[in-house]
C-alpha cells in the first residue's frame, strides 16, 4: 500500500536518559511520544498529542527530568509501549502515513525498542528526516538542532523544548516552512 501524502504524521520521542552510560540493567526507553499532523494541502498543524509511556526496563533519572521536565510521577499512569504502538496504528493510521521526525534518532529508537520488546514496527517505509531536509534547504554543510533551525528560519519555539508534543508541533512548523519554500 502506498503512503498517503495528504497528511504527514510528525513524531518526536522523549526517552529515559542519563549523564553518561545507563546504570547497569537499564536501557534507553521511550517515555513520551509526541505527535501532530501536518495537512500538506492547507499546511495547518493539528491533532497535537502527548502519549506518555510507562518504562519497564529503566527509571527516569534526575538528568532526564532536568532535560525533559518529565518526572517518574508523570509516567506512572502512562500506557504500555505496546498500547502506545496500538494508538499510533489505530488513531493515526501510522502504517499508511508518511511520517517525519527531526533527525534519525526517533526512527532508530522505535526500531530498536520494537525489536527488543518483540513488537511490530508501527510505521510504513516512508520517513522524512526534517533535520536533513532543513539543513539542505539552508545550504548548511552540517546538521544543527531544532532550536538552531527555528532560529535560522526566524520561527518561534512554541512550548517546552524536549517535550514530545511541543517538539512535534515545532518540527511540523519547520516542515511547513520547507513545503512552502518548495512550492514557491
């Protein structure tokens, strides 16, 4: 089945992290999946959502909380990773949508965690790397972060950086800008 081009599912992950290597017996795990949709006809952003995921193979460190603002209490009532994948596939038709993220980390983390948990990957084959696209559009010889791209494009950072739903919303804004430039 071909991926639909009328909407792009923009995804951003927040994962457990540490200053340095993970503690013994722990691994980086998705704790928030931020999503929004970008309508490629109207270029309107919609359906901004945060899916909190309760980790089972790691704990949220003080470093992780300082970076993301996500606390252990925030994920206590989160869904399982399996349920989060179900939400993506049923609520967002993720298998049949073009999807985008900023860089390749999110795509690789989904792949890694799905393999580790023995679960099916929730996306189709069509992934857009907005970080690379923006760098090419700006004529950069190197990749820079989302905040830097927003600054170079004179676009506002909306919400809290390193929160999945807010970052997905901002990534969709960058993608909107890119699409507008391509059309002109």
